[in-house]
C-alpha cells in the first residue's frame, strides 16, 4: 500500500513538472503513467494497454461527437460573423460605457450555447480590443473577463450547460445536465455578480494607478473593421436558441450525451444553412478548423483521464476505494476534494472529473446518494482548481490578448478561482440544508 501511494505521488509530481515545462499533455501523461506503473509494481503491458489505452479509448468513444460538434459549431459561428454580430448588437443595446458587462453577457450567450472556452476567447478578442480602446481599459483584464464566465458558470455551474464537464457525470449517475438546478442557478448568479463587481473595481483601480489601454497587437483593429456584417441579430443567435431548446426538450427522452449530440448536430446543420453565404468561399477551411480544434481538445482531455486509469489499475487502489466507502466520512465532501485535487494536478476541469469518475464512479453508483446533488457539487469542484496558471484556459486567453500571464493571472485568479470556490462552498451549504 505504501509503495503504491508513493508511486502515485511521484507520478503526479512528474506530470505537474512536465506540464509546467510546456510538454504536451499526451507525452506528459504517458511518461507520468510509466512512472506510476514501474514504481507501483504493475505489469507494464497491463498498465499501458488497459490502464492507459483502454481508458483513453473509452473516453474518446463516449465523447468524440461532443467535442467535434462543439468545436465545429464554434468555428461556424466565428467564421460566419454570427458571433461578432451577437456581440456588436449587444454593445449597441447596452452601451460602450458598460464594456465589462457587455463582454460578460456575450460570453455567457456563446459559452452557454456550447462553444468551447478557448474558441470564445478567439472570437471575442477582436471585438474586445475596440471596446477596451473606447473605454480606455487595460487589455490585461480581457482574459479574466472572458474566463470569468466561460470557465466558471457556463462550464460547471449553470444547469443545462452543454459543456463536456457537465455531461460526463450523466454517463455514470443517469442524471441529466439539469442536475442540481437550484444550487446551479443560485451559485451561477453569485459568480456572475461577484465577477462583474470585481472587474469594475479592477478597472477603476487600474485607472487610479495610471494604467490605460495599450494596443499590444496593432493588426487587431484592422481585423475587426473589415466590412459590415449584414447578418440579422436574431438569425445569428437562432442556432444557439435551437440548440438549448432541443437540449431541454430531449433531456428526459434520451441519454444525456445523445440528447446533446442531437441538439448540437441540428444547430450545426441550421448554422451551415443560415450562414452559407458567409461561409461558402472558405467552407472547407471552417470544417478543417473545427475538426482540428475538436480533436486537439479531445486528445488532451482523454490523455489526462488515461493517466487516472493507470492509477486505478493496481489492486491496491481497490482497497483504498473500499476503505473510503466503508468509512462514515461525508462522501460528497470526499468527492469534491478528490475532484478539486485531480483538476488542479491535471490543469483540466474535465480531466479532474474524468479521473474521479473513472476511479470511483461505478462504486458510487451502488451507494444510496443524492446523485443530482453529487453531480452538481462535483462538477463545480472541478472549475476553481482547473484554472491553474498552467492550464489551457489562462494560457490561451492571455496569448490571444498578447499579454503576459504574470500580468493577467492575478485577475483570473479572483474571477476563476476565488469566486468559484466561494460558490462551491455556498452550493454545499445549500445541499446541507436540503436545497438542491
């Protein structure tokens, strides 16, 4: 037992080290897995083929269509100008003086509509540059503004979100993506409000410190002023409305994964039809971009989950699971702790949930638990540690904005770590009072 624990600790430390050094997640997870196998005394081929390979294969099998359709939808909405149309219309309605609020609302619409976090950052950056320039806000606040919604409430908190983190528990617990609705809505409102207040305060503080807008990407303004978009706002947002409506209608009729796939497929077909005129000159490029983005995101996440599969292949792991389940400890709190740690180590919310489900999911299903509450609390536990400095969200959003991570992360830390952690605590207290 002691050697097994040492092997896992060493493997985790190695994984974190490799990620910090910028090694791609797939080779990093393989190297860490080899360390766990060799130090833990697990048969080499069994560890690689069953622990790593089979776990990765099962994850890809279950979620390939979700990743592909989500990334493709994001590419279509971005390349057609539909996402920009939604943003520019809201700017006109809400006003340029409310730049932070506009970006929060637009991010909420796009991310809750199923577009992946990093795609939202790419889509909104050109618009944000113009808005931040007009309002004279430092561009270093952009990553925290986008991630403060896309990597928090839309990814883990709001019921009905089609993001992969909210779908994964349904495969084990037979819940749907609306699990824990009251907890999700209350905590989602808290995070949105808290992040909005904090970002407004940060904007004022930057001004007091003599920090103003500096365009770090001179080509960005030119990118955003190419021609007028002739799309109608309601036409631009229609695929998102159709997707969310279908998910709600189908939620109790099919498996949650299948329901989201059907809704996303329909939204993609509708988007291609509505935006064909805007896409026809580069439709093959859009398909290629969407496919590549989906595969990259899927393989990165599945590699993290595969590492968790290696950790569970040892007979010693079964003894640990048995000891935890036979104890009188709070299973909900233990699950929240495990997900938080796994997400922080892997730098991935979905990776952390995958490790937890792959390790404990089947055993948890045999227990008498409130799976709706467990689903929501566990998913919320994945977000705050999954937004670490070496995770993809902060890195990608900061690079898109051409700002150094050391300048943007202090703000990201508050919007994506501190406030979601407080929301998680609120969610658990609500559950303790019988509110789910």
